[in-house]
């Protein structure tokens, strides 16, 4: 795929879904939290009921895989790469919950800030 085709695909995903780059960054951050809610703190075990955050089990499983893949990455992963990793169920959930993802992230203490 050429760079132009890639940019066109990203714009098409945004146009069809109404999702913006910030929504995808929020989703990657949430996926990273689902994969490792302890934020990488060794010996710290954090059990989270993701359903209490409105995240169904299958969606959480899909996001856990995404979080593992991008565990050490900036949350600003290319939109098309993230989109391709999502199951249809997760895509639907993401579109419906795009505006509350930051709230999930804010429920966990930031470990990368002073």
C-alpha cells in the first residue's frame, strides 16, 4: 500500500466512523491498561472488573491483545493499524464509547508523570 493509499484509508475510516486520532490514542491507552492495569509496576497485582467500566468480556479480550502488542508504544499508533486489530464487536463498542475512553484512563493513576 502506498503512502497516499494509506492516508486515504485512514481518512475513510475517520469519515465512516466519526473517530478522530485522539479517540484512537485514548483506545490504545485503555488497551494498555487492560493488558497491564498495574502500569508495569513489578509485584503489583491489580484485578479489574472491566464490565464495571462498560467493557464487555470479548471487547476486553480484544483490547488486551491490542494492549500487549502496543504495550511500550506511544498511544499515537497509526489509525489503520489499530482498526485492523479490532474485532467487529470491538469496533462497534469503540464507536459507541469513544467519548468516555478518557474517563476509563483517568480512573487509574498515571505512572509516567511526576
